[in-house]
C-alpha cells in the first residue's frame, strides 16, 4: 500500500496536539523534580510515530488473525505483573525492563479492540443471542478483572467502551440493552457494598468529586486544586510557566493526570476550547474513516479506537472540572506517559491501516 492514502490531515492534528503536550509538560515541570520530562515525552512521541507508520503497513486482516494469540500473551503479561511487577504509588502495574517501565494493561486495550472487532465481524451481522453477548463479556471481563485487582481502576474502566461499542455496532437490540443496563446497575451496587473489590481509597476517590469540601486536605485535595487552577486561568490564562497553582506545586502531577488543569490555568478558556476542538476534529476524522472502511471488521476497529479515546477524553476532562471522579485516566496524547502515548499511536496506526485499504477488494 502507498502512503499516498495515508491520512495526513489526521496526523497533522495529532502532532499539533503532541506539540502542545510537550510544551505544557515543560511548563508544568519547570520547577519540580520532574523537570526534563518533556524530553522523555518527545522520545515516546517519536517512537509512537515510527510504530504508527509500521502498523499502518501491516494488513489489518492479518492483525485480526493474530489477535487471539496476542490476547493469550497479554493475559500472561498481566499474570507476570502480579508475580514480578514493579510497585509504585500503591499499585503493582508495571514490569521493569532495564531503565524502562512497561505497563501491559495499556497494550491490552489495543488487543481488545482487535479481538472484539474480530469477534463481532465473525458473527456475520446476525442478531446477537445471549450466548454471543456473554462470550463478549467474558473476553473483555477477564483482563478487566485482572487489571482491577492490581489495583488500577482507571485503566480497567477504559476496557468498557470497547465492549459497549462492539455490542452496539454488533447488533444488540433494545430489550437486551435494557436488561444489561439493569443487571449492570445491580452489579455496581453489589460491588460497592461488598467491600472486597474496591479499596477504601478508591471509594473515597470515586465519591469525593460530589463534595470535595468534605475532606479538602485528603480525598478532595486534588479536585479542589484542579478547580482553583482552571478557574484562575480566566479567559486568556496566566501565561506559560506562570500558573500560580501549577508553578506553586499545589496542583498534583500537573504533567500527567491533571495536565488539562495546568493547561487551562496557563492558557485560559480559549486555550482549553482550542484543545477540545482539536480532539473533536480528530474523532470526527476517525469516524469518517470508519464510514469509508472497506468492510465491517475495519469499521469495528476504528470505532473501537474512537470509543476508547472518547471515553478517556470525557473522563479526564470531566475529572479536572469536577464532573467525574478522580480515576487516574490519562488525557490521550497530552498526559505524560510512555505506555499511554505508544498505545494511542499504535491504535491510530491500525486506524490508518484500515483507511489505506478502503479501496482494496
């Protein structure tokens, strides 16, 4: 396939977003122990771009054929995390390879996108039976539970939109959807009440956004500082490297989970709207590529990517402005983090792969 069919417009928007990310990571870490992380982010972005081009050249039908084997390897990797994983910030999520830390749970998202697309495409577009639905739940649920016990609630939640998108595009009917929503609500209540799956600190983080003033120096601290940062940005922002909350080290991890709050403080309302519009155009471009895909598996792959990115953007931005719980879900292509950046570029590479083969019979 020729790179003539590559979506250069999409890549341009993605690279612009990455440039803003590096710029803000530099600003947010300027006077902290994380100074210099923007150069590491550049390294990950460069590696991601190379990986994206490589993945765009591999026929996505071959990737679909490989997905069951990749799924098995990913489960083994999650087991390895539990046995020999590296612990940090109260969780065991990484495998240390030399100076680098590899987070298998991030890569599982891409594998699930391919596997779920393969599964529903193989059903041939027929009406879904309950057996089909339960199998799909099992495919996504097994790694989700394994990640949840690390514990990594945020990443585990990002698997959900892959399943939802697959069920929706795979042909679930309204009655089945209503039954699943009812059962899911009951399950959430049961999980919350049991006290065996969610840790106390996770429950506190999930409820603190309702009224952060209840514990302003504890569970509500992150959200309160984030709201102050966003609010102090005003219309035009305080200026690069001049944010009082960011530069004063009041805003927690401003280069990662709360990078949108740091950006909003330094670049204001219009800066925040500009970033959100960039995300909107990227997602719309991906949806357009899904509509022009050569077959159903291609459309399912791209819409799986759209579902994950939309979920992460909505939850992270909602978290920053107090509409969502603090779950530690990164903002795609903005938050610092090698595994997250590489996953996003690989996912975009697969989406490009589908686009480049849209005229192939």
